C-alpha cells in the first residue's frame, strides 16, 4: 500500500507520527471510449483556452473562480501555510461510544500506520486504549484541500480511520419518508420477524460482485471469439397484491433455500385486504374454472347415438313387417305398435336400446309366421 499523506495523530500532549493509506480499493471494470466507425480511442486533452494548445500536467495549477468569472490562483504552498492545527495533524477531539456515529456520515476508510520506530509505542498505547474502552475517537484532519471529520477505531491490530461527512452534509429525510396513515398489523410484523429469523445472518466474506464477474466473462468470451454468455431468466416477482401472501411466500421460499424443516412453527394465515381493495386481489388470485366443454360434448354425442340407434331399429322393424293380406296387416300393425312402444321405452333407458329393438323385430317375425299358418289352415278347411 502506498502512503497518500504523512502527519501525526494528536491527543492531549501525545503525538504519534503516522502514514495514511487507503483501506479500500475499487474492483470495478473501467471502459475506454472509442470511435464506433473505426475503433479509434477517444482521448480528452487538456487545452489552454487562451493559447489553444495542449498543456502538460506539471503546468496545471489551481484557481478559485469568483462570481464574475475572475480566477484567483491558489498554490499548494498557500494551502500548506494555512494556520490550521489540522494541516498535518489528525487532532482527536473526543472519545465516544461507536453507536453515537451515524453510518450515514461514514465515507472513505483509511489505515493509519506508525511512521518510524519512535511512533510504535504511542501507536500501540492508543490502539489498546481504544480496545479496552470500546469507544471510537472523533478527530479533525485536513486532506486534499479541505478539513474533514474522521472516526478512529481498531481493526485487527491496526488503527483505521473513517472519513466522516459533516452533519450539515447529511440531507433531511422529510421529503423522503412515505405519507402517514398507513397501519401495519401485528400479524404482518410477526411474519416479517419470521422472515428475518429464517434468512438469518450471513458471512460478509462470502459475498462477491456478480456483476463484475459477468462483465469479466463477457470480455473473455469476446476476446476469444465466442458468443456472449446468455442472460439468466428474470424472476417473475409479480405484483404484490396481498402483503400477507407475499410475506408468507417469502418465508416459505427462505425455508426451502435454507433447507429448514420448519418444525415447531405454525403455518401463517393469509388475511384479505380491507374492503374496497379486495376486488382486484380476488380476481387476480382466483384461478379460472375449467370449462367442461369436452365432457358435455362427449355426453351429448353418446345420447344422440343411442337415440339414433333406437330410431333406426324402430324403422327397420317397421319395414320388415309384411302387408300382403288384411288379416296379416291387422296382426302386423298390432304387433308393430307393440314393438315400437317397447323400442321407444327401451331407448329412454340408459341400458341397451338396440337390444330392445332387436327383440321387437324377432317378435314381429314370429307373429308373421303364426298368422300365415292360421290363414293356410283356414283355407284348407274352407276348401274341404
């Protein structure tokens, strides 16, 4: 790590020479701007407006611009000569409990390293005092052209300093908070607590930047001439129409992902929303009933087939009825009516209408033979 600032920690009459180093680093992937037509690099050049020529970094200084556009040059020597006790000193102003510091104020983090052997003893003294007191030190320091606020705490065996924003740099929350009038029920809070307990804690060391890894894979694939990795399917979260249902599903999903068996926990109940807002929710949650079109069609087809078979059998029986002589006609008509009635009654029942028709046809044939025999016998007697 490279030192970016040299100075001293001062508290009371104790002075600890230190070196300041960045405690964090960015792993974000940076891109260059190119000309789309030919792929040429796009560069930004620092040009003097008066001479219209490019200047080197060593020729560039600082200046403050007045409201009328007047530029007042300010040099690094001018800033270093400012009568500030924090120009080269991290001046501790108080020791407070860690929970007194609002996380919103935290900015860049730094490591403070003892600068030389003489600084080791007071450095360790301050470190151990912070450890034993369970407090943090609030300090003021000047860095990069401005005075800043800082918080010193112990990380492992090193004193770390977090840059803090000044209290007036934190915006008020008045315009951000949601409107009043929303009531949260105890059962909803119970489900939220259950979800928090189910998700549990996490080892921060296991978290990583998925976006950066995806960009690296994309770059590697393009460099090797392969196709870009396919985008994962987006999870369809849907609209939250029922807060209780959403919480219940979240708890169930968290238990499944954690492999929890859920013993000893009762099932959460889903309560409807207050009247006036339940219409859309019900219509969205109620599954459409299946239309039994196929069943009705098949039933009607079967019924139609039975009726058709019955009619066909009745017509067939009627066609086979002989109509040669008057005696036979009268007998046949009587028998046919009886067969037709029998066939019609059979077709109205669910069991075998065609069987009834066949029986009627057989009876008609038998009646025909009997009538013919009687007629022949009567003729013989008459001729005798």
